[in-house]
C-alpha cells in the first residue's frame, strides 16, 4: 500500500461529523414573552453547541497536522540520497 493510499485511508477514518440539531416547529400564536424566552433559549443552545464543537474541531485538526508531518518525514526518509543532486 503506497503512502498516498495510507494518507487517504487515514483521512477517511478521521472524517467524523458532530452536529447539534435545533428542533423547530410551526407555532401560530405566541405571546411576546414566550417569543423572547424561546429566542433566548435558542441562542443559549447555539452558544453551548459552539463551545462544545470548537475544542473537538481543534483537536482533530491537530491530529491531522501531526499525521501529515509524520507522513512527510517518512517520505523524506525513504528517498535515495543521490536523487536530490540531479
């Protein structure tokens, strides 16, 4: 298996999607107090989801960067020393 195939396989394994879903329904009559409360709850939920998602995204990015660096080092180590002089 070539390095490119290994890299592709590693990236496919790393693709994990996390979603936070906000459920919406049709409401026909709502008082202004209820509307404000629902908007506040929706905003709080979005902020919480972002707070939870950002560290996970950073961690995955760092893992992919490390994997890529390791593969580049492995590629450099496998090149014959005389080829770079041509």
